[in-house]
């Protein structure tokens, strides 16, 4: 039986071109701003994962089964109703910072933000930096 493969993989698509293509303008501006914050936090440039996820930093993780996959440390997707901010390693360690973030909801490993004006960007950047730091220590 063949092993399941990740559907979302790193591509050669230009992240800058992807960001410039986003509509409406308010969404594009939020995504460009978020990309700059993630780039600072990871000290990495955006790479596209699939057709619509800019990811930052490389991370190789191992499942309990021993299987390994490559992924990004942090990334995001522009959804119709929000920005989905992906944090490798989950949200559990960020509970104190999340209290001061501003308007957001959470999933297992995601923050959902309607727009960047609704959150404290310094807190968001601290969450991103803490994620990167925790992965470096793993």
C-alpha cells in the first residue's frame, strides 16, 4: 500500500507575484504586511506551498510512525472571511500572548484573523518569533 502524500507542497511559484494578485486591495495590503512580519520573525523569505499559501522557514518533522515531511515554520492563507495564520507546533504555548492579541479565533494550529487592524501586531510578531524559537530548540 502506498504511503499518503501531502497535497500541499513547496512550489517554484513567486510569492511576491501571488501577493500582488490578491483582491480586494485591503486583503492584499494585509497579506503583504503579514508577509513582512513573518519574514522578520523567521529570517526567511516567503516560498509558496501549493497555489495559495506563503510559508516561511523550513521545518522537517517526524510523525510518531517514523514518517517525515517537510513543511514551513509559519505561513498563512488568505481566505474569503479571514487570514489563516499557520503555526507549526500549535498554539498551546502561546495562551498568555493570545489573550493580548486582539480579535481572533483559533483552530488546532491556526489563528484566524479578520484583518490586521483588529490585532496587536507586536503581539502577533512575538507569537511568530516564539514559534520559530521553539522549533529551533526541538
